[in-house]
C-alpha cells in the first residue's frame, strides 16, 4: 500500500506552480516597466516577490521528501518518467517553433537542429529547471549521506549557515550597490564562486524542516508570509522612489536571503496544514501530480496567450494555469503506459526485484 498523501505538501506544490506562472506572466507582460509607485504597481511588486519563492519551494519539497533516498538502482529509475515528459513537451515546443517559422515565411529548423535543441534544453524556454534538477537528482543520495552523518542539530544549522553565506548572501549584498544605477560603488565583495549552488541550500533547508518538523501557530501562519514579502517589496519601492526608475536589481532572483525567508514562510504555513475538505484535497493532489509537466508546457501557453490576447494580467495568468493543467493532465494520461513500460524495461535490464 502506498503512503497516504500529505495534503499540506500538495498545497505547497500547487502554490509553487501558481507562483511560477504568475512570475512568468508579470515578466511577459512587462507589468513593472511603467506606472511606477502607483498602488497597482506596488501590488504587482509584492506579488512578484511572493512568486520568486516558486523554484525554492520545489527544491525544499525535494529536500523534505527525498531525504531518505540512497544511491540504489531503484532510485535512479525515478528520472525516467521525467525525461519522457520532457522529451514529449520539448518536441511540442519544436513543432510550434517550426509552425511559426512556416507561417511567417522564415527558414524552418532542420530535423537535426530540432533534435539538438531538444537535447541541449533550449527547445523549451523553461527547461533550464529540468536541466538543473537532473544534476540535483544525481547528487541527492550523496547529499543525504553527508547530511545524515552530521551528528547534531547545531552542526546541521552550521551547514545551512555556510551555504547561505556562500550562495545567498553575495547577491543579497549586491542588491544595495549603487553600481547598478550607474554609480561607482560595487558591493560584490563576498566570495560568490558557489552562488549557482543555491539549489543545494534550499534542498538542505527542506531536509532540515523534514527532520525537525517546526510548527507555526495560526497567527504565525497568517502573518509570516505577508511580512516576509513586505521587506523586499519595501526595499524595491524605496530604491525606485530614490532612483526614479524601477529597481529591478533589488533582491532579484532566487539566490537572495529574502527569497529564502519567503519560501520558508510559505512552506511552514502550508506543509502541515490540515485539509479536511475532500474537494480541496483532491484538487490540490491533482495539480500536485502534474506540476513538472505544467511547468514545462506553460512555456507554450505563455508564448501563445500573451501574444494573442489583451486580457487583464490576472485573467491571463489564470488562463495559462488552467490550460497548462489540462494539457499536462492529458499528457500524463497518454504517457503513463509508456512510462510504466520504460521503468519495467529498466528493471529487467538491471534485474531489480
């Protein structure tokens, strides 16, 4: 019998995919490029900083759920269905690019070019996430072994503090540099060689939460998320007001302390939340199962809907969310037999019982 689903974790994953689509929508529409410091603009800034927690939430979920994984043959089988989904969605993306080239009278990509773009993760503009996750997936069993051999809670906190210093603090400090506005001061003074390893920081943060299971009171759940988002929002608005132009550089990207604070607040607010309404549990579980495919296939819907429709941003975001879910659900339904067959072939070749 499989493990009972944890509805709080489904809510975390559903929130993360919604944040992904909202973040892409704000970027696609250029929603922050004009009307600076208006009330609506400030709300959009707030939403953007909330949505920046999307990828960190997925990484923290991996740390929470996969902390016990070890380097076994059965473990590595888990990447096969993801690869199958990626290849199918990347092929759809290449088909769409070819069709647009044909309609527009531009040179169409050759079969070899299309294959190469699928293999180098450039066919789908959002495939960088899968490219990153492949590396994390291969490291997870060994990260787990290292984490498990830290004997004390204090030692694990020191691991997290070291990773925060190496991967999050440099970009956080640089956010305050007038260098970005044409000034002479450059605050890139901390060692930032390992900054791109921020996925490991968030992975271990999820592992830590999974081991010690901190719980928030109701008032903490209600206040922690808006307060965590309020800080970067206020900094962005303040720098924008002083500089007279959108302070896009303020805590921009996933490798900052404020994103860690927001992702942690969202995770802790939702992961152990009791969900007693059956309809909500089922809806969250349905979305949760499709988030990987939704992430990748939303690239197609973003390219189509934002270029063809002039609907309000919030409506278009919801439309992308719905269409991405429906297409991802159908894709999983079609690919499920092939995924089972691929895993069975893997087991047969490696003789896994």
